C-alpha cells in the first residue's frame, strides 16, 4: 500500500479510468483522492451524484482495514453505508476520502470515512464492514513490480469528454420520467459518465427504474475482482432514477444516504450487471427506494437502499449552488 502512495506500485485499472489514487497510508488509516472531471457528469447539470462519492469512498474504507492485516490475510467487503451532508459540484476540484479503522476483530473489521472537496467542504460520512479471511499456503517474498509502464494515449479521464448533462432549460420543461425515457431511446442524450463506464438506463416507469453496466476490466480493483465502489455507483444510479421517475418538471431532490450490502464477488469479465430499483416510500418531503443487483447469470450480487429529500419547485441549478440542505416547510 505504501508503495502505491509513493507512486512505486502498479496502479489498478480504476486509477487509469478515473484518476482515483491512494495518497497516504498508515496502520489503520488510508487517504484517497479523485479529481472532479467532466467525465463524472450525469444527466443532472453541475451536481456530483452520490454514486460518485461512493466510488471514491470504497477505496480508503477498504484499505484502512487492509493496512492492519498480517501476511496471507485478506478482506472482503460486506457492506458500505454513506450519509450525504452537502452536495458536491463540478467546482469541487479534487475529492479526498480519509478513512480510519474503528474496530479490527478476528473475523470482522469496521472502518469509517469522511469525504471533502478542495474547498474544504464536508460532503459525506460513511462506514464499511469487512470480513477477514486467511489464504492457505506460506507467505511469499515481495514482488519487484518494476517501473510503471508508459502508454501512447492519455488515461480515459484525461481525454476529451464525450456527451453532456441534460440542460437546466430541458429540466425546466420535462419531468424526470421524460428525461429518462429520452436517455433510453436516444443515445445522443447519454451524459459523460455513461460513456466512461458503460452505465445506462434500460427501463423506466413511474416508481421504478432499471440500469445496466458491464463488469469491465476498467473497473477492476487491485484484487482480481470488480471494485466495490463501481457496484455502489450502479446501485445509486438505479435508486436515484427510481426517484427521478416521480420528479416534476423544474424540481429536484438531494440524496440523504446510500446503503449497499455485497452478496457475492463479481469478476471483471465484461458480463452485464443489472440494477432494478423501486420506490418503497413516497412522502411530501422524502422518498425511499430499494434495489436488487444481479450479474449476467441472474444471481444476486448486492442489495441496496437509499433515501432522498424531495425539493419541489427547486431546479438542479439551485442544488448545485447550495451550501446547506434545508427541509422544505410541511
């Protein structure tokens, strides 16, 4: 881990895809950063969605646990839970996640993370639980990773961006369901994050939404499995857009929390993952959605839930400029 923070280890595919990278590590602590690039934009203009925060958070949460493991021991993430405090925006610069170990037992460990932006704003707080396991065999000698390879083309997040968010003018005249159906039926409306990750909606009705994303090798973690933050990002997309299906024209909503329970690992073999989300509650000021995620074989890989604050009559442009969240008057 310390080799990676000194730039001496070979970075995983997720680093090349997004710029996510460890910058500091100690016993029971870890810090990651990720640049806010135009590639992270969704259909919503100017706002960093909760799934992007979760994508960053999973890195330091997991490695804060890994730093205290002995040889042959390894960790598999059981769940991740995030509370969103302030909206991140495209002006946030670089996002930084600082995690520390809360508890390290014989079979279970717990870590916590705080997410800030370059402006020093506290965007989110989260926790993650990991199951601790031991591999068979004897410890091997550290490998000589050699110099980092050089590539002829820039990393994906450094390339010219493809796609764009839906404009605020379009949001002012279209409901969330209309926007989602437009994205499904017309690929020219695909925002940058769809082009970057392969994430896309396939079905939307009032109160329900389905997203798919390939388990691309670009989303592989340092371990030979898909990065848990990528699965959380897929879950958040479906959950948020289940709420989006009831969003009136000229209105918005703010994520409050996200919880993902991981059920089985996913190999980065290109197989299509599916997230189906449904509204479980719709009130005057809050909505709750749940989701089931499956792999290409139809086996469950995760369960997720999220709650959001409904903001009728407030456009996304207001949310992008917000510094505090205020519950609407009843």
